[in-house]
C-alpha cells in the first residue's frame, strides 16, 4: 500500500534534513542525553490542521505545521556559534528544494526560537525550534 501524501511529504522533509553533512537527522526522536559532534536535527511531525476544501474534484488544501529541532552540545567551543552555523546549513538544505521533489506546493519556515536544554544527568545542550509550514493538496481528508 502506498503511503499517504502527508507521510510521503514528511519522509521527503526528513530526507532533505539528512542532506546536512555534519549532523544526524531523526524523526520524532526523544530528546537525547548527548548529541553527535556535528549536532542533531529532529523532525517533529506536527499538526496538519484543518484543510480548505475545493469541491470539484474534491481536493483538500493543507497548511501542515511541523517543527525542526536543532540541537548542539555545549562542549569545547561556542555553542551559540555552532547552533547558528547548523541552523544556516539546515536553511540551505530546505531552500534547495522547497517543493520536496514536487510533493508539496511550498515549504516555508520561520525564525528559530532558541533555548538551553537541561536534562537530568546529561551535558548541557543548546537548541532551537524552527517552525515549518508545508503547503500541499490531497484527494481525501486522511491525507
């Protein structure tokens, strides 16, 4: 059975994030105690929201809100610069294919919201959440 348009798009978005050369990209992963040296990118599936509907033929227009979490360790060096550098590379990876291989109409993202992550027993981490809106259409409400 073929995956839904929504699932194909989320898989394509993860594949886009996997093109970031230094970081490890995952989908819906729990927050780690440690991050790989090149950083960690976690795609959060988010919420497709309520679609607009065109009647003939039935078409559902989605503005799916997902999140990309970008995390670096606070090891040797400047975590703020490391996070900023990784965010720039993530932005370049997204910019390289805003239609996700033709699956989406448009991919748009907002400014990152940065934060420090303190996990019991873990090294201190620096992170940012980037909101992403994926505009696409499907033939049925199950996406």
